[in-house]
């Protein structure tokens, strides 16, 4: 009898870059702003004041725009071809 060993070739996918699951300065800033704006808007609904409601909606809009600006500045989830900034470092090496 011949002794044959069964070898199996494993084709692995390329390594996945590290992920931060959205825990970025841009995401935290946007979500905190959205939550504060929703709180203000809900207070406006509770006291039946349309002006307070729309101020809260304005805060939500500003928070969304600020999150997009921060993401495009490199403080968000890394996009292909963009080098993310490191939180806590004032300059890049």
C-alpha cells in the first residue's frame, strides 16, 4: 500500500483592515448633537412651542453637517485611499 497524505489548500481572503466600529470623533460628535437636538425638539413638542421644536431640528441638521465635515477631514471611519487622523495627536509623523 502506498501512503498518501491528504493535503488541503486553504484560500484565505486578504487581510481586513482594522475597524473601529464607528467609534470616531466624527461619529460621537454627530450623535451627541443629534441627541441634544432631538431632546430640544421633544421639549418643544411637550410645551407646544413650534419655535423650540424647529431650533432642535436646526441643531440636528448642524450636527449632521458637522459629522460629515469631520469625516471628510479624516476624523471618521477610514475610507479607501484616505489616511485617518489619529485621535490625541496634534501632528502626523
